[in-house]
C-alpha cells in the first residue's frame, strides 16, 4: 500500500515544481540568429524547422506540437500563410510562414519522409504520436543554453512572444499584435507584451481606423 501511495505521488509531481515561474523574456534578433546558425551548422533539421515555425506562428506550445503536415502545406510546398484552430480559445488564428521557415520546414518534411496526415513533429517515444509540450520545453531550454542565456528566464512562451514583441516595437500597433496572437481581449495582449495599461490604451486609440 505504501509503495502504491509513493508511486502515485511521483506520478503527480507538477512539471513546474522547483522551476522559476513568471513572464518569459522574448528573444532579441541577434539571439534568434545565434540559435538559428547553430542549428544550421549542426544540421539539426527537425529543430531548425521547429524553431523557425515557433517564431513565425506565435502558437502556444500545445498547438505547435500538434501541427500536422497538411496544416502548413499545399501539395508539394509549404504555404506562405495558414490558419490554425487554437485549443485554448477554440478560435482560428492566421499566421505568415516566411521563406526561410518554409525552406526549413520542407527540408524537414522531405528528410523525415512525412505524409500529409502525419504530425509535423512526431515524437521519438513510442506512446506519444507527436512531440509533447514537455519535450518541446526541454528543447527550448537547450536552445537558450547554447547561446549562454539563463533557461530559467526563457521558455516556450519566449517563442510565442518573440515575433509579437518585435512587431509591436516596430509598429506600436496593439490591435495588429492582438490579432497575430489570437487574443480575444486587448488586456491579454498588454500583459503579454509587458507594457503599461494607460500607454497601451493611448496607443490603441491612436491606431484605430
């Protein structure tokens, strides 16, 4: 009986126990390229495709790991744009797939010989059909460590926030970023970007048409 209780406790230890929790930093442009170049030089095609698509899509981890080949392709090419239904909000979100991301994703699909209905990032573990969010989190940790960053300050939300933050800094257009992230409320976008509410509302009013 004691052994059963012990096993049950082990199975239910929260994944984030003992970890630093809080808003994760986005990557800077030089950091994006530093990781990208390392993955290219190491010929890690799956991770390069995952990294590039994570940046472009701005999807939550749960949505990113469950993408299928058909979600991002049309025939024998990767789409320039696609729409994905979000698990959390049950609302569709559209995103652009840049040329370098299309190239890396297609290279991975070709290398792995993936079929249209298969998961884009299949797991290497038998009982999981696709990469799990925990596996993805470990991969993100390895990326930030590889360029000397503290993995405690970065995570899967880093990948979601990075392009949105870059777009906001260039345009100051909160509505556009809200659409890109698929947020239903502007307040969620404000929190995600880490800006002051009053400043956000002023900018929002100036960008309305």
